[in-house]
C-alpha cells in the first residue's frame, strides 16, 4: 500500500478560510477509497484542537526543531477514517482566530517562522525521523505554506517523491531577506532559481522549483499561470517546469452538496423533480426579506467581496440590474468599502437586494438551491467550487471565461443547445460583458423547456472527487516508477 503524506495549512471541517480547505478535506478521503494510506499533517490551531477533541486526540511524538518543542498529536478527520497529525507548537496553538493573520487583519509578524517549523516537522516525518515508524512514498504539498517542504527534502538523498499543488498563485508567501536569514536556511537557497524572488524569499517558489511534480487545480489555470498576466512573476519558472506541470480539476463533495439529500434546504429535489426547486426560491425570498415572486429572476453571489471575485463588475451594473426588476442575494465578506456599498444598496432596495455579510454554510446551501442564476464574474479563478455547486443544484452560472470556470461551464447558442450547454460565459472582465451574459441567461430563463434542458445538463455532470483522485494517483504512480 502506497503511503501519502498530505501537507496543508487548512482542512475542512477542522479549519477553513477558503477553497483550499474544501480540497484538502475531500481529496485524501478519495485517495483512501482508492487504497492509499493517507496521513494529513496540519498545524494545531486552537479551533482545530477544539473541533478535533470530539474525535479524540492523543500525543504520539515529541521532538525539537531549532530550540522549539514540537508535539505531534493524532486525530481523525471528523466523520472519516483519515488520520490527521497535528503539529502543536505555541506559534500555532496560542494564536486564536484566523490561521494567517491577527485580529487587525494583518499577517502574523512571524508567519515565516511558523510555517518553517511546520515544514521542518513534515520533513522529519517524511524522512522517518520523527519516531512515528511511518515513512511516506509521496509528500503532497499544498500552497505557499508548505512550499519549503520540497526544498528541505531536496537536501536529502533518497527522499520521498514530492508533489506541489498550486491552489492560488496570487498568494506567494513573500518574506524579507532578513526573514530568510532568521530561518538559517542553506545559503544555496538564496538564488533566483530557488527561493529568491526579486530580493525577497518566496515560499511558493520553493514548492514550484524543488518538487518532482507541480499540479494546479484546473487545466486552464495551468496554462494561464505560464503567461505574464496570470503568472505573478513566476511564469518563467512555470514555463520551465511545463513538462512536469499539469492541471487537474478539483472535485466537489457530492454528499455534502446534493440537492436530493441536503438538510439545509427547504425542499430536496433532483433532475426528475425539478419543480420542487421553486420552493427553495420562495424560502430564500422569505428568509432574506425579498418580494416573494416566482416570476422574478433571482441572482445569487457567494464569495469574498474583493476585486478578484469581480464584485466591482457586479456593482458597476447594479443600476441596470435594479431597473430590470431582477432580485439579487449576496453572501460574503471582504473589503470594508464594498461591504458598505452593498449595505447601502440593500437598505435602499430591501425587496430587490439582500446582503448577508460574513459566511454561513447553511445560507450558502439555501442560496445555491433557491437562486435561478449564479454570478461568478471572477477576474481570475484557479478552479472555483461555487460554479460546480450551482451546476449540481440546477442553478445556472454566469461566469467569466477563466481558469476552472472555463473548464466547467459551457454556453451554446439558444437555438442550437447540445448536451454540454449548462451556463453562460463572458470573455472580457468588463461590466457590460457581464450584463450581456446575464441578459442571455434571462432570455433562456423565460423559455421554460429550454431552461429545464440546461438545468438537466448542469445536474448531469460528474464533479466527484473520484475522477480527480484517479488523476493524482496516476501522477503518484509515475513518480514512484521513475
């Protein structure tokens, strides 16, 4: 049985700030079903220790890293058989709230040290030097927080194979040269082909430069990040690694996101009982204080209120949306000025626009089930999960043709619909283009039989993790043969 050490800074349901946690909470489970021995290694944040207590926690190892006492605690991913090893040091366990930043919203001053210690712990486990009597065949690392692991392992002959997955290249893990010096990393790492990045140290560059294989979370994003406009200064290195760079589309948790069994929503439904979907529309209209009217198209948006998610494109078209008599429900948090603008719009138009600031898992399910159309106008989107949730719920997405959105949503002329057509696409990050795509969606919505055909197409796609896990398994097998 091949052994996989899965290194991540967050995993659902123990700790989540974004889509990374959804992926790392699902892929190891899918790999376990394929017969792999998978262990997740995760920082022991306070909230993780609290949530894991129900499943039971036990100390299994203790060692020293640069004068820091590191305790490894074992638990299981709630509701699964996946073993999780928690790296317990004060830098993690004494920091409440967000894993990466303090209450003021600024990054913790010592993130370089925190994730260096985490990486060193993973290195020792990978080399079977942590008194655990377990050594992985492959170490699978995720995003900048784990980028030092392949670099550290490269210093050892006969180290396990390494895979590094880029979930979002925008977060590069940048730190000063002083931070590099504080970590006492080998001087050879300070080189433009290794960790040095325009006078700074980049953790994610370590993962890209030193891992045996680089993956990212959709085929289109793998191509995009090799271009300057999406490469964040790393496109040259990624082009250099192109022979060992592949995009694998994320899956979704089809048990958690299943309109036929969803306990969060007012009425369950499937492809054969699509008529019950309107009960969810009525429920969300009532819940959010909107006019209860099945004839009015209800548009949904769930996401961070930041430029990357295209919220400014939606705001640029708000007057036209209001004049068109559509309804809009928004769930998310982000830049304070966007939050305030949305608050004001909702207060002035309470029957047309509803805004809930923050994140609420139950409400997210209710929006996916209750909306007619889902807006996802991201400027860039490595994979995206919400458009796949929407497709599964027969809530047709309007998306910008980037990254995983391009790979999952297909638009066809309304007079020539095929079995692939399942949504609406615009190709320029422009508010007018977004509105034109919404208008095409509304035109289709008014044609009941056509709309139902598109919904059935959408709900028929297989976005299960089983498909994605098989592709990762192929990479592991390739690395272990070579």
